[in-house]
C-alpha cells in the first residue's frame, strides 16, 4: 500500500489490502482491496489503473487478478468477525463469547464496540493487550476506526465447554498409577488408573486424574441459551493436587447438588473429564465424573526386599476380646450387613499424637477394634512414649499427659504389635486417609513394617450415605445416628465409636 500511495500521491489512501490468494494449480494470484462504504463505487478507470500497477510492481509468473470489495459496517458483520477473533486467537475463550452480549454503535467510519465479559474472565485477562489485538484483527477486515471496551457482567458464563478435535494431542504412551475407588459420586465406571497431572501439557479429552481437593467453591450463573435460558445454574471450582496442581470446573445439575455438597477440602477424588485452556489462560480440567478415592500402595520387587519379615517377640500392646453384654432375644430382627462388612475383617483404629505433622510429630496412643462378620470381637490399646514432651494444648485436648506415657513402650514395639494384629485386615477410621494412615505408615517404614492394607475412610462413607447432620465431626455423626461417644479424643473411645458408625451405615 505504501508503494501504491507513493506512485499515485495518496489518491488511493482510502484503500486497504484485504487478502492475497495464490492458486498454485491455475497459477492465478488474486489481490483483494477493501474500500469504505462511504464511497458509492470504484470507478472503472481507477480499477484498471490499480490492476496495471499491481501487475507491474509484483512481476509475477502467471495471471494476476485484482478485486475490490466494499467494507460494509453493520452490527451483524461486526459480531461475526469478533467471534472469528476468538475462534482464531483465543479458542479457549470462545465459550464465553455471546453475540447477544456485544453491542456496537456507528458514526461514519467510527465504530464503538462494547463487549460484556464474565467477572472471572474480566479479572484474569490483560484487557489492554486483548483490545489492541482485537483492533488489529478487525482493522484488517473493515475500514473503520475501532473503539473497543470490555465491561463486567456476572451472568455471562458458558453453558458448556467444547473441546475441538484439532486441539487434541497426538496419541502417546500414558504414564499412570493406581488408586482405590471408595465410592462413585457423579457417574460411574471410572477406571482406577489416573494419569499424573504433571504429564498433562496440552488440551486432551477423556482424562482420568486423581488428587486432593482444595479451594472448593460453589458458584452460580444464568443460562443464556436453550430451553433453560434465564434459569440459574450452579458450578464448582477447586484445585486438584497429586503433587502437581490443576484448576477444575464442574457444572452441576440439580440432581447432583446433594452429592457435591458432601465434598470438601482434603477429600481425595478420582475424576474423568476434558482438559482445555481455561479463562485464566492455564490448562483447566472440566469434570464429568467423580468418585471418592484413596491412595493405593504399589510395592515393587525391589521395595519388598527392603522390608524384613517381623521376628517373633513379646507383645507390649493390650489385646482383649470384647464380649457382648446384652442378652439374645429370639424375637429381635437379626441385623444384616452388606457384603463388604461380612466378607472382610475390619480394623477400625484411631491415634493420638503430639501434633498434626507426621514428619515432625509422634504417636502417643493407638486404639482399635476388630470387626469380624459384622461383630466387634477384639480391642487393641496402647500408650506410646514419645521422644519429646507433649505440648500443653495437646494435653488439654486429649487428656494424655507426659506422666501417663513416661513408662509406655516405644513406637518401635507398639507399631510391630499393630502390624501383626492388622495383617490381612481392611483398615478403617474417621478421616483416616487424611491423618491417621500418614502417621502409621511413617512409623511402619521406620522399622520395616509396610502397611499396604486396603483402607476405607468412614468419614467418606458418612458423606456419601445421605445422612443429614449439621457437620461431619465424629461426635455430630454419632449423635445423628443415635449412638454414644464417651471420652472423645482418646484413641480407643474414638475407634469404637467409629466402628459403630461404620456398622450402622452398612446395614441392609
């Protein structure tokens, strides 16, 4: 255009080169120029003059054709090209673009565009850079002076997120690990072999991921299209962490609200969904199915060699049978439990510690009961002497003092007893995955005892049972089930109460 204007003294400064297309087969090169809608039409002499200049200037082999296209300005065309902008430049944001949320005004060649954005998108994008990018994009397609502004609208949200085929990565070998699926929450049939979050580098469909939830938040939006237009919808956002993190979104139907309300920070889940570039510009996991999960230890042959078989020794923990005090009644209905309880031996346990961190804190008490065929048969109980004093705030909570544990056996001996007593059993407890198992495994590893038992977290069983209670603390749940908990925050008492909860929720 610079050469054209220099040749003809800005006579054609109103023109804009729209596109150049070369057809290799026919060897025809077509130049298309835009001229503004304020000009009625291009004179034939002007057309010929420009065509001759192009042929002479470029000296191309083959035929050269020149076309002229009027740059019409109307709202429909502007909306179409803004949509193309997101399609070509920011495909991940396309679901958030709604044509009805774009307005434009025209005054000669001056065009003012206002685009409403979702509040999250409005806060995350670099608005100045995007406006500049959009102006350049539109200026190549129209002859106009564009003034673009973004405004925040909390109601703008996508109804659904679509992963385009050309965004999917090529097939390659996927590294996976294994988890235990405790209970289906949303949907079913999730394979218990998720990928590692760190390996998700591109958009990808049908991804299985697992991890611990944090930042669990419920949000609302108003549907803009379809039969449910105008209705309020709910979606959840949270972070999934398996050592690496990914942002997650789940758009929740009314039938699944109660199930989603059972989730909270600290739960481990396994999911199926699509990974796409989110509104923040980062990869985001759009979830379709969710199941509650727990870690599964996979022992390699090399690792097995590092763990010796426990030697015979004198037990230090107290192990006693539990005899039912109530008298049998021939007219009572016999309690029937599900197959999970009846076909496995469960050890329901609880621990008390000097603090919350398994890396720096120590166990001060282990209490447990053993369930066989739906009956609580044995109890296990022992104080543990820590190598450091028990903090005063912990003593006030657990009522375990330094005096009470000064003559207790060491963790080396107690963990050996607990290991022998739990072989072949399913381990259970209240929030056992998030707390107790970490201490037990840490202590076991130190003295070559590998606790690779299956684990059922009773708190997860409670949350997925539909039990209505104000919160999910053990005492609240026990009360809601009409049970009793005496001497809370002592290991055996909490373990026995948790066992009762597990049995109550396993009745058929």
